[in-house]
C-alpha cells in the first residue's frame, strides 16, 4: 500500500484522461515532435522491510547537478546542466550550447523518516534511500478473532 503512495507522481489528473488524450498530446506536445518528455528519466521504486530504494537513470550528470528536496511530504528530484563550448579559429568562431533539466515529484508515504533520506550518484544512476520510521519496521501483528 505504501509503495503505491510513493509511486504516485505529484501532478493533476491521470489515468483515464491521460490515456484518452494521449494520441493528441503525443502529436502536439509529445516527445516525438517537440522533445517533451525526452528529458524525464526513468524511476524505479522498491520497498523492503526497512526502507524504500529509489533509482533514477540520469546519465551524463554530476552529483552537483542534482537538487533533492522534501517539502510537505513531497519528494522532488530535479537536475540542471548547462554545457557551453566555444571554438575559435582565425576564420570562424563556433559556439554550442546544451541545456538539460528535469524535475520529478512524488508523494511520500507517512512511514518515511524524512530527515534520514540519503542519496548518491554513480555510473549514471542516482540512488536514494528512504528509511522507514522505527514503528513501520516492526512486523505487523495479526490476530484472528473468533465470533462467539
């Protein structure tokens, strides 16, 4: 149950409306024509007994390019990178600019210990560890009650 809450992007409507309008949004705003969505990295979320693991595929960046914030129970992962290159010759000057950015937000489950979230970036993958609060780590006690 908690995993579903973590996986829910912090955005407006989704599901049926997204599926219905997808052919038009892909055509006019989608990644095929305008590059929209091309910068959104893939995100995987795994839950185990003690923590949530969030992995973000973001090759070509450095640790300093990321911003990770938690506010009002929403985890926001964003990155910005700007590359500039200038080549001068006696006959010409060539300048190239490349700007990459993305932002992804997720509603956190109540059992995340927000002040203990850790992140590291290695080999093009951002790894976040979201530890669970102590009471969430305890095994769930179940009991069958017999009706008399």
